């Protein structure tokens, strides 16, 4: 076996390991996201913070956007139908309105920062 063949084999094995790692990480993140969406990460059962209806809503951090909205609406009934998910790169109006909550999510649909009124 010559040196060129050996280098090619090592490069292919390394590439395979890198691709396998990316696939495993993607599957793990997707499963984690689905757990939050389907009840595995409910703010009502896991959050111990004392939130008021005025916000902010730190219990939403780590939840799927829809679960966050459900939580906010349960804490602040005046915000029912006034909470909106904002995905990365999506344009929206920027006026300040305390009767509305923008729920910013990452590319996986997970809330990373506490939503608040405005």
C-alpha cells in the first residue's frame, strides 16, 4: 500500500467520524425540541420562579415557542391571542405595546431568552 492510498483512507475515515458526529448531534437536538413541544418541558411543572402577569417570563426559556405561549397565556390571561412567535430573520413591527409579547425562538423553535411585554 502506497502513502497516497493510506492518506486517502485516513481522510475518508476522519470524514466519516465527523459526519456521524453531526448526525448524532442533529438527532439529539431534534429529540430535545420534540420533548419540549409535547409536554416533556412544561413550564408549569418545572419552573420554580415566581412570575407575575406583568412579565418577564423566564419560565419560557428552554421551551418550544407554542409551549411558551401557553404558559404566558395561563399566567397573564389578558395576553391570550396577543403572543406571537418570531423566528430568526423574520421581520416584524417594532413598536412598544404592553398588550403583546414577542416570543423569539431559535432555528429549532426553542425560546432562548425570557419573553416580556412590549
